[in-house]
C-alpha cells in the first residue's frame, strides 16, 4: 500500500507539474507556427501536443486535426505538403500538386512567409515568458535591494581588491548597476573572468580590479550549481530591502528585461562551458525538468510560473539553434536560399535533416546522462 501511495504521490508531485508546464510551452510554441502559417495562407493538417499515438483529438472546420499524443516530450504542426512532423517537404507529393495547391504548402509559400512561419514558434515562447514575468511583477511587485556592501568575506576576491563595508557598487566593467541583484547576476556568470568593479566611497568613485572565484552553491533542494562570486554581502539595513509596485506598462518592460537576462545568461553559460570555466554537467534534460517542476510545485504557483517562463525562453533558444530539424536549421536553409536565389536541393536537405536529428538525439542522451548522474551521484 505504501508503494502505491508513493507512486501516486510521484505522479501528482512530479509528473503532473511537468506535463502541465511542458504542454503549455509546447502549445504556445506550436500555436505560433500555426497562426503564422494560417495568416500566410498555408494549410495546416495537424496540430499535436506530444508525439506518438493520438490519445484524444478532433478535426476543425479547416481540416486541421488537433490532438494530444501519448509521449509528452514536444509537439508539432504538420503543414500541407510536409513529408513528416519536421516540415521536410514531400517532393513526390509537391510534384503532383497544382500551382494553387502548391501555394498552400510550406515549401511552396514565398520565402518571407516560410521564414515568418518558422520563426513564429520561438518568438511565441519569448512572448509567453514576457507575459508570465509581467503578470508576476504586476501582481507581486519587484523585490529590490540597493547595491550597498554590508560585509566583505575574509579572503575573498573583493577583500583582496580592497572593497570595504559601506561601499556602494555603481558599475561593473563600465555598465551601471541599480540593484544588488544586478551585481549578483553579472558576477555569477563570470567565474575566473577579470571584472572592474566601480564603487562609490566617501563621494568618490574608485575602480577595483578583481577576478570572481568559481564556487559551487546548493539550493534548498540540494541541487548544486557553479557560479562566480566576489565575496560581498548586503543586509536589510544596508540594502534597504523593499518591494516596488509596478504599473502594467512597467511590469511588461520588466518582464522583457528578465527574459533578456535569461537569454544573455544562457549564452554566458555556454561560452563559459566552452572555455572550461564551468562544467557541462549543468546541462539538463527531461529528467531534470521533471525534477525541477516537482520541486517548484512544492513552493507554490508563483515558483512554478517562474520555472515555466525560464523554460519557455530555453525552448525558444533551443529551437533557434542552427541545426536542421529545428526551427533555426530551417531558417539557415532559407538564408542560403535567399543568397543562392534558389532552394537547397531536396537530397541535401534530407542529408542535413538526418545529421541534425543525430545531433539532437546525441544532445538529449548527453543531457539525460547528466540528469541520471546527478541523481545517483
């Protein structure tokens, strides 16, 4: 009986939040493709959340089959004339279509319409993240702390550089900062990278050179993460912790800013990984997403929505990778077509898509191995 209870507890606590979050992100992503395609005059044959066998669905008045499929690891929109869910054109079918019918296919549409239709999926994910963050900022306010140092840890990079309690951080590498969170965000992505920290002390601004140290931090769930730290702390009195209420317009602007921070942070992490300043084991796959969804669900709706926004940005960026099969790969082929003045050959496209599929599968295997290693490590 205990095993049955534990099983249903796992389903409710981890699998259900994961399915809900991922299904929302996939639906919005594919809806971007669908709406852009329909507005471009392209027929849509199928709209699926999930892969594999259909669980439930219906066909609308336009002939589109809307369905939920068995494997909740993504989804697809299949356009008229596509050979499969990856939107690779079916050359034999296209050859048999009339000019009017061909214009209703993705492959037969004008180049700009194809590019817009493909790009609309990732764009929809970025917009979803902005909306989620805007709603959270509009209803919860924005937590703010001033970038004032209350304590400098002994032996830290900040102490070595000469930072003192009471210093106000005003710029990092010449870019102005307004909050302590700005400092944490910037420094955390620069382990072992020299940074010029400008502080205001007794009315004068002083530039201090330091190198953030790479440290491993642990969150409340025991998850470890490598970040850069310089060893400064603020507190309620020095930082003047407060919640700033935002107007709807300000909330949208803050949502866009938060989304941009995730984009730049992702590229910072990737560059650090390539340079060897951070380990590749931070890359997570489906198992990590399931785990994170369950953990955030225990903290409430706000935490789960924050995770959904972060994952939405990640999904948008992943799909923009210049890899055939993904949206970014399609856009690269369209760019080549614009330069060459004619489409890339069907055989070349098929080879590129096979290579792209192998790359994506390899990445998924690597990420899943990371997930399993963290769980059993």
